[in-house]
C-alpha cells in the first residue's frame, strides 16, 4: 500500500520583485543586439485579445418566466446562443 504524498500548496507568487531589484551590468548589454532603423521599420505591433466583432453583443436585462428559462437551459450548453438565434430569426423585417 502506498502512502499518499502530501502535496504542497502551489505558490502564486511571482519573480517581479527579483526582476525589479536586478541592476543591469555593462557586460549584459553585450548580449543584446543593437537596434537599427531597419529592425524598427520591420516591427509589427499586434493587439492582444479577441478580434472586434462585426455585430458585437450588448448586455440587456429581460424578465422572462422561469418556465421559459428552464426549458431553454434543459437543451444543454449554449442555450443562450440558440435563444439569440431564434429571436434573430423571428425579427420582423
């Protein structure tokens, strides 16, 4: 029978204090290449995160009967999306 090994709690700490405390020494500059105008001209700035949606969602509050919500939830994950599609199809044009 094997004994359960106690698992230590994972630390969520970071090394930012250590990084901030580090003083760059002259010999460390030799490791980094000199930035040229050509290098800077080739640089591309990319935005992080999701792309901007063509038809962004808006948060609204609607009061619906509990039985209606229960029926939609019973259809499984993604019920909000399916509900939105159904409402979109029912729009008067």
